[in-house]
C-alpha cells in the first residue's frame, strides 16, 4: 500500500534554497544508469521505499543522497529536487477571513442543467436533484467553508418552486489543473438524501459533451450510509454511451464522513489514485476515449476545475432515487464543512495534450446524417439534408470569447461532392454575429474570419450542412472539417 511521505518531504524541502541543486558525487541519483537523475529514477526510488529489497548495493549507495547510510523520504525529496519536480503547492484556499474568495470560487446557481450558452438541457442537474442552489447557502467562518442544505421553499421566476436549497461552488475559469494531487479536508452531516461531493470537470469539453470529456469524482458520499464514500471517473462517449470506474472506501468501525477526513486524488497520464487520510484505496488505469484517434490518456489529459456541493435527493441517495427526505432536516439545516482545498504539482503533473482539431457535435433535424471525430478532423456523412439549412450541423458549443478582444476563427474543409456550407457564429438567442458561405470541393481548403467580441460571452460555432444552396439534391456525401482554431489576434496582427 502506497504511503506518502509528506512530513519528511516538507522537512527536507526546508533545508533547500534557490534552485534546489544538490551537491553530490557524479552519478548520484542515476539509478538506471542512463546518465541522468530524472523522473524515472525518482519512480524507482519510490517503488523501493514502498516495497523494498529490489535495489542492488550500488543502487542503494547511489540513491543515498543524504549520506546517512539508509534510504528514506529525505533521499526521495532530494532526488525530486534534482529533477525539479518535488511536490509544490500551486493553488489553495484555507478559507480564512469571513467571506468566500470571489477570485477563486464562483456560485453555480439553480436546479437546471444548462449548456454553455445558458440553454436548458434538463432539470435536477441531470441527476434528479431536488435542491435549488443559491449564493446564500455557503459561508466562511473560523477557517471553515460551510455549505448548508435547508428544507425551505424557494421560488425562481424561470425554474419554478423547490422545497430544498443548498450551494454549489466551482473554480471554473479561475483555476484548473492537469495532473498532480488535489486534496480536500472535509466533513459532512449524515441523513437520508444528502449527497456531498468533491469533484472535477474539464475546463473546456474538447472531446464532446458529458462524459466524453471526462469527470473526476474525488469523493462522493451517501447521507444514509456515512460509513463509506467512493471515488469515480466517468469517460468513454457522450451520455448515454459513457461508462465509469469506481471503488468504495469503508471507514473503520465507529468512523464516518461526519468526522474530519482528508480526501485526495493523485493523477498522472497513466493512472489515478484515491486516498482517505493518505490511505490508498483505489487505483484506476483503464479509462479510454470513444474517439480512438485521441491520445491514450484522453479524456484525462486536459485541465479540470474543482467543484464542491451538497445535493439533496437525486439518484445517489434520494428517496426512491429522486426525493429529499424531510426527516433528515427535522432538527435543522445540514452542513458540508471544508477546512481547505489544496492542489500540488507533483512528479505526476503533466501538460495538457494538444488537440489537432476541436471535435464537433452532430445536430440533425428532419435529416439523415452521421458524424465521426477523428482527431485531425471531423467527418460528417450526409445522406439526406432535410429542408432546413441547419437540418444537419456540426456544432462547437459554448466557446468562450473575452470582452474587447479580436479573434480569428480558422478551419479547413472539403466535400466528396462540390457543395456549399454555411458557417455561423451565434449566441444563445440564435442571433448570428457572423456568417459566411464556403464553397467546398474535393480538396481541403483553408477558411478563416475575424470576430470582434465587445462583451464577454459564450458563442456557438455552427457548420451548417443541411439544405444550403442545392445540397438537398445531392447524393450521399462526406464533408471533412479539420484544424478548427479559435484564437485571439495578437496586437499588431491583422
């Protein structure tokens, strides 16, 4: 069982200054004799510390960087410093003061699940949740963030009336990370229909809608069974063709989520590890993307942001898989308390993968078409266009545009038969902020346009392949759209 060496690592780091260079004999730390002391050597030393007995005498002497005649966490820390990759705190919130830090967190409000443009997708956040999330159900006090779930009537003009309120906070657009260690110390009240969660979603859903772009659940709890929690990843294809991997952690007798515990996930390109109080209870390596052209580490090779929430009802612990339990609130509101959230850069941290072309989502109305994202391009097979220009579309939803910024939108496209394609940039009210018609041929051609964003907004890029021009009369054909880029124009560029 893997144990972390936090205390010893921290102590040894305090002895190092500047770049952390270590004065050692030639070859020190080079355990695999490849001429360098690097991450591969650090992993070998970690495995030796965990299992023991595999090192030769020469390797043991080479790894004894502290010179004390034994191998321990100090040697690992020194070796990581030589690699420049010792655990480093890169983001945290200790919840000091008397209010939520708005530079780090945003409230996610309501009960409806919306797309990036604010359009309704489904109620209950897609999980049959019964609460309405507000910005008045969370408070910072005494170094603690408290999310309070309440049994109270709340009416929203657009979304209707609800019998429960709570809060959901996220770091989206304020902080995200790829790999490393994400650690949260928390506790939660017990009671049927409570659903505390510490989890992560992708900053940009480059690989498609949920769960094609992934979800990482660091901790989820059942209010009715507080003696256990679980850690999960969701991946594969877009719902309902997605899948997941999960494991439960059962607390020792007499312990539960009602007490303070530290929940963490360590995330590398090859595996994820879940911990409770530094006890490893789950390791997952078998994720994949339905798009075989993507890197093997997809979809967990992009930046993800952190979410904290306390749901009421829903499929996880709701009464009949739906409802809140009023009896849980007979003695008042219920709390999900968080002491801190910390994110470390570790030897497992890695840079997000570069995506050759942003994947598209198929929209078809009164038409017959298929879409396949291939990594370098998207292939849309059109059998019947229908009667509308937007009867067949490749969609790139909810792209972020900052205020007072000029953007260049570029892509390549071809068609197995000559045809027209209408490209539009639209807001959630379907207002067209840009449109152009592209004459497609069998050869890839490059297309681009610039767009000046006056205000911060999210827009949909639509490649319309329905009844545009004379396309309705065409036989079955294949349109390829690739190398889609949306990039701010640097000052001095046209």
